[in-house]
């Protein structure tokens, strides 16, 4: 690994992450369903519900991918939703999905989560699902997300998390490091992208450590719960 890649974030350079997601866009949704047994849909629904709380007028979904969580925020009643992603192909797919479904009130933009094109305090709620792991600096990414939240706004992070139970971890790793890359190769034609996935999860901070990062970044009442048999963590924090 070069010095350029030694940072407190993703294992790949931003341009490599961008290119990888551009490549896997056509089968991205299908792979999400296959890898999670379809549970990713319910997890997004819960993330949206928690982020909205008692109500939100403006919401931002960072690393929106093909737009599922942004569209879910709109479905649950947020009148003005923005989805932001680094990958142009993902944004094109999200826009196509929005148009096909005839959804209004959702805007998809290509942009950098580390330097977002929004003024301070622009949003009542902010979500990021399976995207924080791909940022070049986790702490700086959380800080930037906190910046665009208004005071009392909610940040919700839905992300894979390293399993703490050794027995379960060993069993899960057999699936994650063997079946997922093989399945990814067959479905998406990009085995390497789905090798990166388990490797990046293994290098990601445990849920407690991620909660600590959030507390260090103008967020209070930080809490989380483990779902998906302990393979996924759902974090929430309130902007000071």
C-alpha cells in the first residue's frame, strides 16, 4: 500500500471508488437484494423513519447510489429530498428510477461527500447507507455531514460493521469472502468490486468506535443498534 492510500478512511483512492461504482451500477440493486436476502429494503425504511423523526422539510441522502433511500425518504413524507453521489452512473440510474416512478420532490446531484455544495444548516435530516465506508476520511466525512445539518437535525448512518462474535464472524467471513465475490462476478461481471466489499468492512471501525467519532463531531444523543444478525449497524446522532 502506498503512502497516498494510508488514511483514516476507504482502502481505495476516491477516483478508484468512483470508477468501481460506475462499473457496477447496472446490477447494483440486484446484488444488494441477493447479498442481504432482500433485507436491505426494510433497513432503508427504518433508517428513513428514524431520520425523519417527528417531521422533516428537507432531507439529504449522501452516497445515494441508485436512489433507493432518497426515494424512501420522499415516500415517507419529506417534501424536499436531495440525493448526492460521487458516481455519475449511479446518479443517472437514480434519475431514471425517479422518472419511471413519476416521483416529484426529489433531486439527484453528482457531488463529493467530502465537500458538499450546500450551505451550513441546509437540511433537517441526513442519511447515508453503505457509503461512509467508501469515504477517504471517516471523521472528516461525518464533520461535513454535520455541517450541512441544521441544529437539532438528525444524522442516520446505516453501514456494515465488523462482527464481534468470533464464531459468527468466522462463519460470516466464509460467506462474505467467498460467496459474495463469486456471486458478484456472475451477476455484475466485476468480481474485484465484490472482493473490495468484504475487505472494506473488515477495515471499518466497529460500531462503538464509529459512535465515538460522531460524538466528537457536534453530534449528541448518539446511539446505535445492530441489525442483520450483528452485521449491520444503524447509528443516529442529533446536531448540536
